[in-house]
């Protein structure tokens, strides 16, 4: 995977993997990498990696110095450097080797990477009562009730010789031995089929999950990049494992910055579509005039500037997964076309006369209450139910504060200079844990990036940590005289949030903790009240 290596006055201070299609560098706090330098624009430069090459686009309007020259747009070769005030970013086409800052335009030497080998595989056998793992020592295995099989399954609905699985060239060939109850992948019964890694075969009441050796033996708190040991995160990981093998639509709900795209990628990687394409589309980042073309494509001459035909996201994701982020921002007229695509598997390019058939799994995400949007007429109710076959809820970071140290260590290991071990001092960690994290994990990531760049010594001190915005209103917003207190730096919205919390606390006390009666007394919807109470830490894990 390509990466950016950041230097300050010749010292390596940060590494950033280019695991997304676009990365924005600049002084603004919403950039992917925040550069605390007044000579850098709030949005200085955008780097785009398309899987093969990395291109630079200047966002400052003044040009960005790359490879020793002012550039507005260019392709970055391996080892190219980008000047950012006192900092310098070096592009490396592959991560893992040593990097040294060199003279401008001289490039960077990168250690070659060894050719990948075929990954050893295992089969995870899940029944109603237990789960076992069997490593594949040969090119395949047989499974059934008879003890002559490689995998003997004690399942009353499995035939004596039920199924044979053979592996060749990294693929698995499944042959059903005319079993009584069949071999299933999702809702499809198969007789002979070629399937990829992470396919879940269902035989009788038993599941056979094909996966790389060592899968499931993950380091503590890490599930496909989803970091945390909070019960809500463990439950989320288990739910992803269970639902990923199906083709059902998934809807991910959570605040901005909680990692909805990370969860979507985890669903894709744990599905039979893992070897196919994962296409992310942000519905809020594309204008209403272009969103239909982005999703469904267009024919030549369909509109002004359509000089060539173009495939849309649905066609590009054929056989794989299409991630629709901020689905609540999709215009109503396009919601009808999306619903048709989900129900029939047919799409039509803009300007086309004939539809196309596509095989795409939809994973949608939003930070909105889609049911409330549907009741208000801003979102189609039939599309809501079609998307929410499997809902996944991401908790905000402030409701799982115990995961903050683990996330901090994760970001430090990922971005610290090679060969250096950067630690967060206890007083700094206390400061991080006490913050309310309105921007969630994304905000924490930016804070760690900034602290790495601003630190004065070998470790991060409390003074090195600065936050993107003022903290949320603290407890005690109502003074002893019954009048509201004002805290400098807080917005009206934050003050109102603190006032609402105080009212709920007093009401709960007077109602002896009866939350159902609290809903009626305050005249609020149950979902809205409980959502707020969860943000304030006033509910237990079962609510």
C-alpha cells in the first residue's frame, strides 16, 4: 500500500497510508492530515491514488511545490517530495521500506517488496453449540456425517458424503455429492461452483467458513481495522461476521467520524465478494446534477460535455459491493431509481434506451434518523425498509471512552516515524480521555496527527494536545440560583445540550428512574430521548 512520509527539518515525524482514493493536506482541521504551519493553506493540496498512480492537485490557488517546481496538477513518481512550509511529504509507492529525506527532486530509494505467495487456508466449522477450526493441510477436504470424511459433521441434516471442496490457484471449487438437503451459499443452492476466500457454505445446520489461516486470531481489540474492546464494538464485530456472507443490504447508522466506511469495508472483506471491487460513493459530495451519472453512468451525448460514454458506480461494482455514504442526502427522484435497481438488479444509464443487469451488494450509511426523514417526506419509506434489512449501529466515541487509549496507541504505531517509539504521557492521556469527542474517531485521529507534529520532545505531553473545537457543555450548566451558567467558548447549541441534560437528570430523579414515564412527561419520542441519554451516558448497554 502506498504512503506519505512526513519530515520536519530532516526528521521523520509521521507516516500516512493512502488507503483511500483521495487525501487532502492542509492547515484546516477537517483535512485528512493537518499541517500546523501558517505558510500552508487551509486546504493546500489533494492527492488521488487510483490503484496504480498518484496524482497531485493544488487547492490553494497559488501552486504547490512538488519535485522542486510549482505545480497545479501533476503525477507523482515513487520518491517524489511535496513541500509544505517547514514540512515535506515524500510519496512512496509501497510501504514497508526505509525512507530518507533527500535533496529536492532527487527521489527516495525504496526497498523492493517480495512477491506475495498463496495464503494458507483454513475452514471454520460453526454449529449451534460450538465452533472449531481445521487447517487445510492438502488441496481440499470432504465433509459429511461419515467418519471417512476429512471433516466429520455431527449434524442430522447432513448427508454421509455431503460436499467436496478443492483449492486451486487461490480459488475454491465446491461440488455437492447429491446431498439430501443441499449445499448453500446465502439463499442459493449450489451443485458445482467456484467461490472465493471468505465464502460461507451452509450444509444442514452447520456453516463452513473458508478463510486464511490465522483469521480470528486477531490482536486484542482489532477487527479488520475496527479498534476497540468496548462491548458495543465486540458485538458489532460479531454481527459483521454473521451477516457479511449474505447478499442482503446493510444500513450503517452513526455520527460523523465514527468509521462507517471502515465498517462497510469490513462487511465487504468478510463476504464472498471480497475479491471483487469495493466502490465508495459519497452522496453528499456530488452535485444533484451529476449524482445520477455517477451512480448509473451515461451515454455519449446524453448531456452537455458528455463527449464519451461512461460506466457508473453500479457497473464498476458489478460482482462486488457499492457503499453509498450519506444516503440521506440522495434526492427523492433518484431514490425511486435506486429502489428499482435494488429490487430488480436493473439500471439504466442517462440517455440510454435499454437497461443493464448488475449484481451489486448495497451497503448504505447515514448520520441521520432515516425513519424520521421518511415520516417528514424527505426519504422514501419503501427505500428505507429495502435498505435496512440489516441495520448496524456505531456508538459514538464518548460512549466508549475506555477505547481511547487503545485507539491512540493504534494511531501512534501507524503514523510514528520508523524506528521510533512515541509514547503519550499520563497527563496527556488523561486529557484525551476527558474530552467529549464530538468529532469521534476522526477527530481523535487528527488530534494524534497534530500532536505528533507539534511535540517538542520524544514523547507527547499534555501541552502538545490541541482540540479541533471547544468542548461540549460541562455538567453544572444550571447554577445554584437556578439561572444558567455561561462558559466562554461554548456555542448556543452546546449550552442548550447541557441544559437539556440537566432537565432530564432532575426529572429522572423525581420519577425514581422511570424512563418510560419520562418519555410521556417530556412529550418526546422514545427514540429521540434515548438517543440523547445514550450520548450523555445515562443509559445502560441493553437500552
